[in-house]
C-alpha cells in the first residue's frame, strides 16, 4: 500500500512534542511491514539533520495561491529508516518556515494554510504510478487538506503554472478518489482562525457544505480547521480509546463533543506506541550503563550519572523523582510545581526537564529554578535536551505526569520501558496504559504505577506518597513494579496493524460518501 502522511512534525527532523514521535514511529513501523510510506513535512529552517544526508531537490515545483500572488515551492527528498520524507520548501523570499521554530508565530494560520495547499498540489502533481492509496493527515495543521480536497479536485493534471486548487464543486471523475484518514493528537488545539484565511488562499466563494464544516462551534467570524477535517475525512481517530470516549462525552472535547458524536460511526481510538529501537535501555547510546530486565540493578549506575550531570548530591538513599514535560497548562503546571515541593519535603530528589512557550508559565518555573539554584536536591533544566531526557528516564526512580488531560502520552510508556515508575492522573492514554499498584483490579503482575483522579494537590500527594512509601519500605515490591512496566510491549507493532485496519475501512467507505 502507498501511504502519504501529511504532518507538521516528524522526529527527528521536526519535533515539538509527541506528534513528531508518533508520526515517525508509525511511518517506520508501516514501512517495515512492507508498505511504501512518505511523510510530507514543511522544510523548516530548524530541521534537525544531524547524522542525516542533505535533502535532495526533486523535479516537482508547486505554486500555491496566497494573498493575490503565487508562492513557488520546491520539494526536497530525504530517505529515512523505513520511509521517505518529502519537504515543502517555499522560495527564500517567502519565509513561511524560516522562523527558527515550528510553532508560536503570529501568522501560524497562514503558514500552515500554505503548507496544506502545497500538500494538495503535491498530490495532484504525482504521476499515476506514485499516486497514494491513502492520505493520512495529522492535527489541525492539515485540516484544510481534508476540507479543500473534498470541495476542490485534487486529481487533475498539474503543471508548474497550476495552482493548488481546481474548480469548486467539480466531481472527482477522472480517477478513483483517494481516501483520507485524520488523526487528532490533541483536541485542545483546533486551528481556530479568522474566516478571511480562505480569501487569502484565493477561495472567493465557499460552498455551503464547506462553510458548514468550517464554521467554528463557539464564535462567529472564526473557522475551525479541525472541525472541518473531521467532517471531510473518511475515517477519524484519536490516540487512545479512553481519550476517544472523553472527547465525545466530557468537557475534554473542548466544544467538539456533539460534532464528534455526530461522526462516531467513523471515529476510533488507537493507542500510540513508542519506537523501541530508539527507547531501549539495553542499547541506548545516550546512557552510560545499559540494562534490561535481567540486569535491572545496573539502572542505579544511570542514577549516579544523572546526579553527577545535574550537580545533585550523590545520595542513593533518596528516591529520584523526575518531570519530563512540555510546560503547558494541559500538563498540570500547578500540580507539577506542587509535586516538586512535596517530593522535596518528603526527602526525595527532583530533576525536571521542560520548556514553556507561555511567558507566564516560563516565568513561574524560572523563579523556582532561581530559588533552588544552590540546592543539591533539585535541578530544573528549562529547555530541550534529548540526551538528558534519555538519562533522566534511565536514572530516575519515579516520574510525575499530573496532566489535566492527556490524549495518549508517551512519557509514561518510555518511563516504564526504562524501569521508572509513573505517577499520573487517571485520564486519557494514562488511564489506558497504567495499572495502579494498590487500587487496580489487574493482576499484580500487570500493575505498573500510581494513579489519582482529581486534579488537586491532595490527590497528587496521596499517589506520590504511596509511591515514595513503597520505594522506602518495600524495595522488592517496588522493583516488581519496575519489572512489570518493562515487560509491557508499547512498540508500534500492534498500533500499526490497527492503522492498517483504519485505512482499509476508509478505502471501503470512500466511494459511499
């Protein structure tokens, strides 16, 4: 099967969060199953090309209408492990992706709208032998790919002078329509923008159906790209079964609850995986001491190396509590801050690695960092450091994940792979992947961490307190929790099969809609 994924992130090239890891992990797993996978990605100036060959230009040139003119785009090619990455590179005088970061620009709406239209033009430019069997779009940044592909032809011949869109309202008769799947990685970010975005793309008259799909659910004058993508897709999923239920029946749907229930017939939850060749404590090049289930005791060597790297006291008699997180309101900022203070009062050491885009959140953690600058029991590293993240996973005893909501979460999956016990809220993918050490009905061999329900300091203290007590008073039982987590298979092998089922569903139903 030929699969074309369209995404704003793909690790290691472009990664701001779990989306990049998920896209890369799924693409690699599908490629290793024998499928032809391409990932279409913006050519950011901040691409991580360390250890990779220089992308090569292809003989494909795209033109995208924008603000009354045409944006010329080049397509670059880069082969990765199991799949191919194609990079959309606008000309230098149109620096949509030359911002030294992926997100957070005031014109993000325009940037990713241009990318979406370039993606449509790219599909149209492909010859019959390279035409995808399935398009797989990810998150709000690609919502316009789905919405515009439904109302404008994407299969007509294209030349260097052809725009991204055909004529509105034309039926797709020259070729079998390409089925489209849509994955919602985080419904907290829906792509809600001013309606004049379409005018900038040269869409002068919006068909009634498209207008209905795009109309924001809460504010007149805004369009909602994720909402439109949900309606236009042949199959939709989010990244855990629990989160799929939450977004339909609780406030976690962020206003899209009724819309998602309307399309429940094509909506599923598929749990993310992790790349177990990258996240492998037995072979990880970023950690000094390799270990596995049979040599779990060697994990202590990584704890010692972590303490030394961060300048913490060399005191293995204290449990080491970690936080590795994007510092965002979704992640439970107040609870993270409270958890740090509680862990220190309880005699633990703390290591935090994370970055915040929000100035208020960044300021709060900077103050805490300065407050404990001279402490040998806590260290806050505010930024992104891939090698340090690996060492923290390998060296910590416990990891705190107090998210207000969590579509899937990779942190707990990686932590368990490294024998680090998670303490998390019972929401979304966290609830799907962690069995509580005390309260779970699961057999003892399947219990892997600690969960709490209410987003309150008291609930967090109860869960973290239980974990610290077990670490101190019953080290053998705590070691059993570590082993239980390490035995779990969180690879992409099973999720990849579920996505193939989703693709087959989309291909079977595409002609019926």
